[in-house]
């Protein structure tokens, strides 16, 4: 039986997102729907989020409108689909500092946050550059960095330096430096609690947008194809992808890209009244299904 229940929760979407950003290279090949989502884990006495989404106010709203985000719903409504309130959340892992992944930290008053030190340090540096370098900070809300600093003052934000095992029971984090962002990290869940686990899940943040990043588009000739948006290198993205896939024994569906619209067809899911998807990956002992 699994130690943690796992859900991927949509909170908004870009209905027509360029395929050339999801997959580096294929220009003029149309668009796909790009859900905005975060991951909810429940188990071992904790209620855990991987990323927080964003807050649809101020500059967060400006960025969302710039990128064509629609159907936004806040964490109170989204988490309620699984019987959780924001104040119930005990731990949050921030995979990277883009507005749609760490922009709603203020909604979780009782949570402790984990992020890579390199991610915070390098964003502060990048924000000091002139406007001609604005590509490097295009998806970041400076107010989120200020919030992170305030959480540090409160003793509620921990900056990690590289890989760490068992940050929580069965949960490891891994630095993927200079990839999508300066200090992106992915989260590994060993859902049977064993070091040599047979029940591994990886939550990739934005190191992947789609399973096609792990396989390419030609089934007869699989390859790693990185995402098309990086402040680091495409090579680093490819090697991070390879390491994630190796860690799950090559079982692609266990590496979770939260922006992948096809999760709903690969796992049990349901559509909410608001038109959002609740995707259920695993259930711990005593947990009832939220998609049945």
C-alpha cells in the first residue's frame, strides 16, 4: 500500500500554447492546451504541495494575461476538491521561481517551504541586470522573491544546497542547475518508503512540459527533446531528463509533467464544475478516491 496519496490539480490553463515552446525545435507545428497545475500529497501525517500556483492579482495577473492564461481558480477552491484547506498544508516544495509555481505562497500560513538556494540567489542577481536582459526574468514576479525573503525571516523557508534525501519520509529533492531556471529542482517520492523502492514517482516541475520531451515525436526513433524555454542549456535539460527516466526504471508515466494535458487520460481523473481536472495517481491506506 502506498505511503502517500497523490493528486495533480489543475488551477488554470493556456488553451493554445506553442508546441515550439513545449518541444525545442519544431517551429510552426501548431499549439496544444497547457494546463497549469500543482501536486498534492497526503500521508505520513503531512499535507504537502509541490508548487503553489500563482495569485491572480497585481503583477501575477499581468503575467498570466501576457501568457494567455484562462480559467484561473485559487487554492481554496482547487484544494477543496480533495477535502483540503490551504491552512492544512504543512510543507511546500518549490521546484522553481516562475510566477505560476511559487506565486501563491502567501495562501499557506502554516506551511514550511523548501527551495534551492541557487534558485533564489540567481534570480536576485538576474533582477539586477538591465532591461536589455529581461528575457532572463520574463516569467518571474519580483514580489514572489520578496515573499520568499519574508518567509525566511519567519523561519518558514529553507534554502537547500543541492540534492537531499528524506527531506520528509520517502521524499528526496534533486538540483537540476542551469536548466529551465538557474536552480530548478525535481522531487522524488519513494512511495513504499524503501531506499531501493519499487514505487517511485518523480515530479519534474518544468524540466518537462510533456511526455514527448522524454520520447520525441517519432515512436520508431525515440529521443530526448528538451523544452524550448531555458535560461540554462538544452544539454543540461536532456541529461536531467535522462536521469529522471533512469530513476523510474524507464517507466515514462512515473515522471510527472504537471503541464501535460494527457495526464487525464493516463490516470483516473474527473472534470470539476469549474472545468478543471483532478488527476489521481495513488491512494494511501484509508484514503478515499477523489475521482470516483
